[in-house]
C-alpha cells in the first residue's frame, strides 16, 4: 500500500522548533531568576510587578536567544583547529548552544532588571 500525501502529520520547520526550545528555556530561566533571587529589589516587589517582569523577561530571553542564534549562524567557524579532543568537544558544544545561551541569559536578566528597576 502506498502512503497518501496527507496521512502524515507535518513536521515543524527548524525555525519554529528553535522558537519552541529557546522559548521554553527562557520561561524556565525567568522563573528561576525571579524565584531564587534574594536581592532587595526582587524581595520588595509586588506580585503584579513580578508577573510583568516574568512576561517581559521571557520575551526578551527568547529575543536574545534568536539574536544569539543569528550571530552563531554568521560567525561560526567552518573549521576548528585544536590541540586535543577535549578542546574540540568544548568548541563544538560552545558553537552549538553558546551564543544562544548567552543571549537568553542577558535577555532574561535585562527584562527582570528593567521592570523591577522601574517599580
């Protein structure tokens, strides 16, 4: 039997999968940054200002991750020259998730600090 064209569910594109993964990670990071931060500005904030900070931090974390991904795609080297296997693995891991992680962390931190710094 041949498969019909519409019988399989469509696979999401690479860009939408990137948005889903880094969006979930930015939400988790925003929650952790607000939950375990013991600075006076976070402890003295109201519930609604923390909720707004969570939303803004999640969005800015996603934007930072997407900017980091664009930088990674532009600046990632084609060839790596290393002195050993450990260095090669470290550089491969960095160029796989490093710029996105840095962008996510900076975006979430910026979102939390902007909203809670205003209040």
